[in-house]
């Protein structure tokens, strides 16, 4: 049973109504009353995302109403879903020591930020153990934009595919399953969980195949892989022991 002081029962309001401090905690994003989001069914009270703030900047440094989409998972999900409506222009970002990612050009970042301020409300909960608290709340409510730490529904998988489609279109990859209209069952029947490369596989490619958030996946790899050493580019030959360990983590997240 939900506690009366948890995020869903805390004050919700525009980001501008908060003066956030550097204390750690958890926060939630909600669709504002009356706002409908195409293809998304929010949780209670319009809940769409729960996150944590554990760095030195605390809650003031998170909440995603500022910053670059490349570094913020909920912004990236919103961008993928609002790409056509807001006429957003994605850009590919090369990362020499890890898999490439994508973000938005400056004008598109401003349009997405404006949309968030106009359509989303924020709630916060200061907490001394934000990681555990975030995990607890995500598992309980499974917000649609949380692509890890909870069972992934068809809605979660649709968002993951939309994000993968943006990256694939930028990198010149083959059309994604979403563009081709292939169902999850059909992908499995066609063996789509095989490596995209005959010799080597990467963390980003594995995350895309299992429809898990790449950032969360790499975090789980760092926590759960015993042979992890920094720096690690997460690129290994297919069928190597390292590759099998990485696939096992992805499979556990996708269940």
C-alpha cells in the first residue's frame, strides 16, 4: 500500500515553483491535468517517470527540465515520442570510448524544454538512500518512461524501439523493427536476438536487441560483472565468456 508521504501523494507543481537544494532524493514527472500524450498511458495522477538524485548537485542537478537530451533518459524518451509533433532535429554524437549516442540540436533542445515546462509537473522527496528508494518506487508503479528496474510492458518496449529507431536513422543502420512493423513474437521467431555482427558485439547493440535502456544496462554491467575493469568499452567477440555474461545481464533486465 502506498505511503501517504511518497511521491504520488506529495505536492506536484511546475518546475518553476520549486527551489531545489543539493540534498539527495527522488523525484517524479507527471503529465499535467488535462494533458494527453500520444500512445502513452500514464500511471496514477499522470505519473510518467521516477528518478533519483545522488550526486553532489542533488535534486537541483536533476529533474531534466534543463540539460542536454543526450545525458537524460526521460528527455530522450520524450524526444523520440515527440519528434514529429515538435519538429525536433536529432544529432548523432560520437563517443570514442563507448557506443555512439544521440541528442538534439540546440533549437530542438529549447523546444523540448518548453514543452516540458508547459505540460509536466514535478514532485520531489528528499531521501538519504535515493537509489534504494527509486528502485522501490519504480518497481511499485512501473512508470512508462522508466526503461529499467521494473517489468517492461508493451508500452515500455514501444518507447525503447522509438529511441532505437532515432539512433538507427542517424547512423544509417538498416530499418528498425518499429519501422518495418515486425511484432515482438516475429522478431524472436526470426532470431533477432543474435548479434548484429558476426564477430563482435557491443553493449549498445545488446541493449537495443533486448529493449533495455543502454545507460541503465551499462550501470548494471559495472555492478554485476566480476571481471569489469575501468576503462571498459564493452566490445567482445560473440560467444566469448564476456559476451555471454553481458547477454545474461540483458536477459535478466528484459524479463
